C-alpha cells in the first residue's frame, strides 16, 4: 500500500509548512487598516456633579 510510505508525504508536509510559515506571515503583517486607531489623551474629561432638581 503506497499511502503507508511516509517518505513522500512527510516531505510534502514539511515543504507546505515551510511555505506557510514563510509567505503567510509577511502577507498578514503587511496588511494596513483603513482606520488606524488614534492614541487617547492622558487627561480625563472634567465631570460636573449632577444637580438633582428635587434636592
């Protein structure tokens, strides 16, 4: 049964993983987002105390 011989399938597996690990991360890391997040300011907005009308 030729499918039980691991020699050609192991080489194909290793070659496909080598291509996967070499090509795919460069394509994913090269992706740019349309809306880049803007950094938030360190200062917090001033919060006014709530004025209850019945107190």
